[in-house]
C-alpha cells in the first residue's frame, strides 16, 4: 500500500478533508468519504459520463480524475445543486420533460447540462448534442433530455431577466 | 375496436388515474442523485470480491495455484470451485438447465468464465491479486458458430445436459448427451408439401444476427450477508428477486424463508439482470467467509456475463403470383453460448412466432438452442423475436419486390387478423396487427411519392412489422395495503428498472381505490415483504402484475365497502368509492381512515387486499408444437424509416424514424411513448453498429471505447412515436405490455430502406458502412477480398 495523502477541498460549498490513496479516483473518494452516490462509475474509461463532477467550474470524468488532484479545489456534485424539495432549474426541467428512465446517467446529464447552460444560455439542438455527446443513456431518453435542456434554458433566462446572476440562477432557489 | 392516440393525450377511466400523464413517482429522487441502487450499497465488515476468469474458450483445468495470491498483503482469501463444493455440493445453476457451475469445475467453456475469486477488504488489493492466480489449462477444440456446433459429432460443450424442470412448458425435457443442441422446438401445422406445391414461386434465404451486449449503465452487482440467525440476505440488482430466492434456496437445500432477496431501482436491465447472475456465487462466498461480500462487475466483465443470442435463420416461403403466402418453412439456430441461461425458452417462445404476423396455410418451424464456447446468451429486449423479424420481414420485402407488389400491399394481403388462427393454432384475439400496419402506413405517408435523390447520397424508405407472444405461463401476486390513516401501499415484486412500473402500478391501484396516483406508495421488491412475482421481463408486468394489483386493490376496496356498510347500515351496492373514501347515498362521506378508526376505536389496523394473476395456458403438443392457448396476449410493433445511404462510404443514416406499438390501453401515455422510442433507439444500435467481435472466443471490443452504443449524435432528425390502442379483454383496463414492442421491426425496416435507396440487400446485422459498401461494390461487379 502506498502512503495516504490528506486532501482538503470544498465539496458542494463546504470545507472537507479526506485521506486518500494516490491511485484513488475522485469517484471512489467522493463515495467512500462522503457518500456522494450521485457520482457513479459505469464504463470506468471516461466515456459514458455517469461520473461527471464539477471541479473548479469545469466538468470532469470522476472515474479518471485522481482524488489527489482536487486538493484545494471547489468540487460540486448533483447533491449540491438542489434537494428533494428544492430542485435546481435544470433538475426541474428534467422532471417536467421526463429526461430519464432508469436514472443512472441522470446526475451526469444534469451536471453537464448545467455547465452547458452557464456557457450558452440558449443552445440549439446541435449545440446540445455536441456538448452532451460524452454522456450516454442506455435507455435512450435523448429526445426528452434535449427537451429538458431547452426547458431549463427558458427557466434560467427567466431568472436572469428577473435580476439573478447566471451563477445563482443555476442553483436551487432557497 | 381500436383507436389511435396522439401521444400525450390522456384518455381517462372512471376515476381518471389510468391514462393520466402522471409524472414518475421517483422523479425527484432520480434528478437529485438520491434514488436507491444496489450499486450504492456498502455494509460494515464487507469484503470485495474480484473474479479470476478463464482466458481460454474451451479447456480442461489441470490445476489452480492460488498460493501467491493468498500471500498478497490484504487478501482475505482466494476461493475456487473446490471450496464452493463444501457449502454447495451440487453447485450447478440456471433457469432452464442446471448447467452453470458457480465457479468452474474441471472444465472452462468460455473466455471470461469465473474460475476463482479473490476476497479483500480493499477492492484494489483484490483486483491486483487476481493476476497472481495461476491456472493450468489443457486446451480443447472450441466451437463458436451455432450451425457448426449443432452439427458437431466429436466436440461437446457439455458432457451431459441437465434440464432444470423449472418452467411448466419445459418440464418434459429429458437429459441429453453427445450433442450441443440443448433443446429443440418443432411446429408442424398443415400439409407443407401440398402448400408448397400450390406456390408459384418459392424463396429461400438465410439471415444472421450478431451477438450484442445489454450494457446496462449500472453494472451487475450483488451483495450478500448472513443475518444474525444465519439466514441469507441478498441485495442484488436483479430483475427477478423471486427467482433468485428460489434458486439459491434450491442450491443450498434450504426452505425459501431462509433466503431474503431484495432489490432497488435498477440502472437499466434489458434482460441482463434476469434469473440468476452473480447471486449464487456471492451467497456462497458469504457462507464460506461468514462476512458480507460484494461483487460489482466492471463494464468489461458484463460482456462476458450475458449477451444476446446470435442467430442464423433459414426461411423458405412459397407464394402465389398474386402475393399470397401459402407455405413457410423456417429453421433457426440460436447461439446460446456456453451456458443455457434462458436460451431454451427463447428457442421455444420465439421459435413458434417465426412465421410472423401472417396468415399462412401451412407452416413448419424448427428452432434449435445450441451450446457454443462463447459467453452465455440470454434474453435481451424481445426474447429473440427481433432476430426472427429481421429474417421474415427482410424476406417479405424481397418477395414483394420480386412479385412487383408494393411491400405494404404485400403485408396487407397476408396480415393475420383477429378471429383467425395463428400458426400455433391459437386464435388471435384483440391483436393490433391491422391497426399497427395501417398506422405505420399513415405515419410514413406511404402512398405519397418519395424522392430517392441522385448523386452519391441516395434516399430510401422501408417498413416492417413484428409480433411477439407474451411469455407464458407466469404468475404475479400483489398486496394492496390500506394503512390505518387510509393511505395506500402497493406491495409488488415488479422491479422498476426505468420502465416506469412503480408509477403504472400506483395508477392502477389508485384508479380502483379512488386515490391520487401520486399518493400511493409502491414498496420495492423484497421477498421478505413483497409476494411472489415470476420476474420483470418480456413486457409482462403491466399485464400480469397490473392485473394482480388491480385484483388486490379491488379486494381491499371490497373489504372497505363491507366495513362501511356494516357501520352505516347501507347495502354495499349502495356505497361508492371515490376520493380516498366511501360515499353513502345520504350524502355522508367516510375516508378509509374514518372507517378503520370506527372499526378499531382509534387510528389502527389495516385492510389488506390480495391479488394473484395466472393466465390460462396450454403447453404446445409434443408432436405438432401447437396449442390453442399459447399466450395470454400478443404484442405488435411496427417500424418505418427513411434513410440516406452514402454510396461512397456505405454509411447509413436514419433521417426519419417512426415507431408504432399496440399497448392495448396506455396506463401512462408518456411512459408508453418513451418505452417505444427507447426500445427503437436501442435496436437502432443493434442494427447499425453494435457488435461483439470475437477472436478465439475473446471479446476484442469489451469496453465502451470499442463497443459503441447510441448517443446524442445517433438520434434521427425526425423521430415519431405512435400509440395504437386495441384493448385486450383480459388486460388491466385493456392494457398489454409495451417494453419490447419498439424493438421488433426496426432492423428489417432499415435493411428494406437501404435496398430501396441503393438496391442492395444486406442479410446480416449490423449494417456497418463496410458491410454496405462491400455489397455496393459487389453489385457493381467489383468484389472486395477480405482485408
């Protein structure tokens, strides 16, 4: 066994620390240390998007990203976007458009869609497909996911029009 | 009596819950990442298991050396087949045959077969130690192709084939030896020779389908532990918790009540998580170590655990010049891989539908389940039917074009109508064959001219229709519990793996009891709590479990009304159930909670309704393969596509996709629509690019890097789904299953469209650019050699 290394980072806004193996991935660390079960390993090769996590404002594949690399970073998972009673606009849109079936890929899809909408508040179908192409859904709820991204974009535009900054609009409103 | 529903338009029932666009009950749980999957489960003291797998397709095991692996710091133990024998003396399992050893004994029969298991508290340590287990093999001749293997007289995958006797329809199977054909089904209906003699033209073609992977994104996972009394508790991502319980209890010689099996939401199933997969192994490991043991497969391991049958179908059809099919003779060889899994049932259940949705004077069908040295094949969204529809609907187009008849007209002429007997002898009732075909024609605007384009990109269109018989006989049992405050829980063993069954069952119970569907709680499968259900498979749950839930809800309602009648003095017939209570003719209204409080003097008690559904079934005759009750209902699906074929690259692009399915009655129209569309996209992958590629039995593309599944870019520009409702007399509110319907017709629809575009016929899936380009070159007289 290699030596454990203690990392400190912000997880969904709160400061945390964890001793990790140098080979431990971000998926493993988030699940083992913090029960962040929205972060899921499926393909294990960074190809399906089920493990999508946001590190310092950038979506990464948690199954390929070493945990030690998030030392000092800001890490966000779906758990940080909204709660059961207070969904984020993207989460709401996924519910309204039924942008899922089995739900296993859904947190990754929502993380990716959230980042897309921060960069591009009014994406076209083509832009959505391009941006989300690294996220796979075996149930093939793709048409509903695209509809959900459009619906979320509408919600976010309404919020920014009402004076919210894009960064706060994307979170559940408490 | 049928009607075509514009998707999303609700058609209410008396209480308005069935047919309503209820949002999935688990919506919030899924979008917040909180939904429970067994994938998430960890328990204190747990050991991780990692499997050492065979690298050889067919070999005798001379020896297994585990010493070095056992010495690796952190390794708890290394287990082989010999260790399993100490807790399970006869460790062979499987739904149709008891042929699969928990860990290999004496022989390995496919690459990837589990030979040993390393246990460690750290999963990385277990993984590393698997490389240290040395296995000494004596290689045997492997068999990979189903037709070759069926004919082999010298090499056998199994020395003795042992039927399980589990299913009523396979009970009479006898053990066999010196063959790789584990089971065969034959149907003989009518005088075939006489019918062929009447034919003006006879067509014979062979079609093949490839192995593909189910590839659920939640990997197959099981965690087993001993309870304080030494019983087994198995948490498993399974589509069939009742079956797992029965099979594990059988292996151990225990009563069922000592084995508890529970599951949660599944991150996809598609048939991969059916019957018994990891459960026997993990249960044995928990018994050996007396510790909780978890085994979660990697994506690569999933490719070696279960696949969809490759199949070779030879189909000979006699037609008259005016386009009537008079005779059909069809032989199918199913590549079952090394272990039968549910292959024999696929062989029979799909086998008898090989004549298609057509009315044919004489039919002869032969269907063979064949062992090979490939990973085991099971059921995948359609139970073998898509492989058969691929053959008969591709051929339907070939025949129609040869006869100069429009492909749609040819199907119209031959379509099997209600009131007419199917090839099995079962008379068709409430089947939407005509309705689906006509809706497909309408959606495809088939009577309008179509622009085939010019230049290197050519356009074509095609359609196909398939029929599937619901698997029978199967049983579902449900409880509907009205708690002391009148709120409702539905206890059923149907596993929600994304098909929306929780929501549908809640709607059915709510409709009977006059509740809001959203207020009904559906309790997830746990054999300690939920009653028996055969399994979540074969589009059976809406019909079978839907009926059980409806009956249980009616039982609860009857009891509530009887209590209220006793309390108020009104006759039960005078009382009406609505809005979560009972209304009396004098205008008074009692909630279910009120009624129970009056009965028990305080908020207390339950009313428990029980429903059990087991449709009538008659097993096929041993000689003719016929039965007048072969299935409780039929599913009919039609697909239409418009494609673009790039004649310079062979690339096929679906630009318009139309999926039509008969669901009897849409319990939840949105969910029905998405089931149809999801199945259709999945089948699109199997049609255009998904293929497990083998080299000496090894899967060379066992990863998502090399095995591509449909993604956002594969979506057709236009995607239309149409729900047809031909209510079934025995369906709950008329409903039938829908989960596989969208899979049935797509592959031949695409091949027919490719022919329409460029005039080449493809006989094997997938329709990769290479395959299409080779066919185009051959058409031009420029045959390409193998690369």
